[in-house]
């Protein structure tokens, strides 16, 4: 399995997630913005779970 470094605060990068979609119909920037928001929440959640805060 190949590991890829993400930016700090990113669980799954938008570029990685885009590979799962064949085509985005509509506003791709809006989808990207929402994905990045959800990914940030996932990162914060994982941080609290791992650190036990």
C-alpha cells in the first residue's frame, strides 16, 4: 500500500477524493468547499480521539 503525505489538518485530500467521481455536475467549487469543511471536522474529531482530550 502506498502512503501519501497530506497537508497538516487533512485526512483525505480533495485531489484524492476527486478520483472517486466520474463527473461532477453542477458547481465543482461548491462540492470542493464542502468536502474540505467535512474533512477538517474529521481531522479535529480524530485529533480529539487520539489525544484523549
